[in-house]
């Protein structure tokens, strides 16, 4: 038996094709074989192709793979692409409503370019194979991943999409946040904020304010690439300051880009103003000691706002002179965390602190300091005393400027270096301790200690953005493109964090398993077919944990003409 096709020409000249299941039988009266129709499937354009596919699959179950290969020797495998990672990201992109938000913004402003697909392509590239936008368009999309929509994307679409994202970033980020918070039931009582720096491989700072392109809204941008206090040891290079607000689970809420010379304490007013009007519930703003200043505390407290801030312990203020020296019993929360509450002042001016102590961390710091002092003593023993009238040697200057040793050194009247035993003793008293303060009386000492410990979520986000998403190097020099580059990285971080929370594993491990899902292009019976490989075992369970349906089995079928 075989599948037979017949054609009939209509009166209007159109042709209709019919499919039938037929077999050849011997006709004695005619003395030849004739076709006998066993079953009529109907018109070819109205076939239930899924039913035919199930029928073919049920027949092939009777045969081994070797039998199928021998029966159809003309199958030629042409190409194969990774598909699992991009497929999961695309599903999450739509589930979180990002595609819908972007489409609504594009329609509202009368844009007919494929910017939504271009933005997704760049975000997926950040999460899967981060590099430049030119690499994304010229190499990654055409050859390294299965993305059929790449045919409609040109390089100018990618840059145009970045400009559109930056022009409407406030509305887009707010809409995406509402979608994410409602869908994932995100806990937004605590909003964690921190900053980091990204340096550029250029020599000169930006000269002055620059106006963005018309597509980016045409607004003025300050000189972004400036020298300032670097957080990665590259104070000699121009940089930008990036701020990030995240939830308790590490889901990014909003991002900011500041000029490189911006100090942390000057960012709080801008951040609080931008988050005004967002449905953040009883929001407690959590930040490290770099944000703790009298002006910032006053700004955060306006309108009944709450904050939870770390306090400096070496500033010589009431924290070091009163809070840390106050006697009291620690309350044990766990084997490695103890807390003690200290209240300073009376009435409306009273200030509430919680001293936290980690004995495991204290022991680690003690060993680290002992090793450093041993190395420092060995280095000092090899230094020669400075001759009268001469300055420091290069080795002396190196010891005095290094972050590891300078706090433990003092100079004698003759210029010789000695270990400052008083400074060593003072540092020993701070081992394993940190101090937090809050204006929210509803937070217990335990809530304050555990809430601040979760600020590490922001640090995890910075590591993911810098190492996994490779935010650097930044190849852009226009300020609106630099800002758009950061927004793309934050969107990629959001998709990764959603996947990590649902699967309970790191994105790197998830991607290693998802990469086993591929799309294979092969040629068979005069057609080029693009089909997804079978999903089995752990990968199928992973898709269920991610709440992502199985990928489609068949993607494209194109007729081919062989010479």
C-alpha cells in the first residue's frame, strides 16, 4: 500500500489535489495491475495532518532504526542548532508579559519595525552567548542558535530597538514590574538597592552633556564616562555607576545609570523619586553603609518611608563610641548569627541599632589577619632604615598604600615602619560584627539582621551581570546606547532569576541541560524539514519545573529541488 495523490481541475481553472491510501491489485480481465483505493483522506488542503503523523508514527514503531534507515537511504542531515535555552527564554519573555508590553508601546507610538523581536534577540544573546550587538546579528543569530525570526532582522533594527527601549524605559520597566509582581507573587516589602561601577577601555572622560538620538527621545544626558571611586580597582579608567533595586528573591525591579563620579549617598533621592507610585506595599529600603548619611535617612523617612541601613563602624561617631561598646547579651538566632539591640537617645530623637555577630566569620577574619601580619612582619624585616634627609623607598610607599597592610602600620619619627599594635587590637574587636539601623519600629532585631543579610541578593545580581551576562566590555560610546545596554542586561537577569527560582538551580546548570534540546534540519523525500529532537528524562522534568510546555516537534517543511 502507498499514499496516492490525484488531481482534479475545476471549471474556474484551479486545481484540487486529493490524498488516498491505495494498493495495486491484479485485474485478470485487463491483464494488468490497477490501483484500488482502500481509504480516501479527502482534499490535501483540508487534511488532518496530525492524524496522519500519528498513523505514520504508529507504523514505524514496528521497525528498528536500522530498518528505517535502509528503507529511506536518502535522508540527509544538513544542520543542527541549540534550541532549549532560547526556547525557555522566549516562553518566559511572553509569560512575564514583556512581549505584550513592548508591542503595546510600539503600537502606541506608531512604530512598525520588528523591535520586539530585536530586543528579545539581544536579551537572549546576553543570557546565552554574550558579546557585541554586531556579533549577535552577524554570527550568533544566523549560525549558532535556532531563531527563524532572524530573517526579518537587520543590524539597524537592533540599534533602533535599543534607542526605543531607552526612550520609553520608565514606562516599560514599570509595566514589566507590575506583570512580574502579579504573576510571580513577588515579595516587595523589602527593596534592596546597591550600586556598582563599570569601567571603559578609554583614556579620556566624556567632555560634557550629550543629547540622545531622536529615536531615543532626544533628551539630554550628562557626561556619563567619568573618573570616580571605582569598586573594582580601576580608578584610573573612566566609568559609569549602575544602580539596581531588587526584591527579596533577587528579582530586579529597576535599574539606573549615573555618571562615573557619582557617590552612593547622592543616588537615594533619585531612586526613591523614581519608585514613587509603584505598588511596593509597605516598602523597606535596604542598602549598605555607603548610602547611610543624615540627608539620605531624612529623604527615606519622608512620607512615612522606612529604611534598613548598615552603619559604618570606624567613623568615630556614636556607632563606634556608644553602640559597639554598650554592654548586653546577644540573642542567638542560629549557630552562626547572634544579635543585640541598642537604643541611643530618647523620645523622637532616639535611634535604634542592632549589633550582629557571626562567630564563624570572626574566626575567619582572625586567621586572615594573623596571616597578613606574619607576612607584613617578614616584609618589614627586609626594609632598610631611611637615610637622614631621604624620603621613603618604593617598597615603603607600596606597603603604606596597599589596602591589606596600611591600616596596621605606623611610622616612627625617623620614618621607619612598625606594626601598630593598637590598630590591630581595635580591628580585633570588630571581627565578625556589623551594625544595622532602622526607623521602622515594627521590625524586630531578628527581622533587621536577617533582612540586611539578604542584601547579598544584590551582590549575586552584580556577579551574574558582570560574569555570566558579561556586561563588560561595553562597546558603545553614546550615552543613550550605554544606558540601553544596561537595560538589556537587567532584562536578561530577570529571565535568568525567574528560571533559577522555579528550578532551584543556577542558570549555568540549567543551560547545560537545556542545550541538549536541538533543532535538526534534514532533507527527505524532496523536502527540507526542521524538527526538534526528542525531550526525555531530566530535561522533561526541568521544563515542568520551569512551567514551560514542551517545544514544538515540527517547525518548517520546505520543498526542495534536486538537480
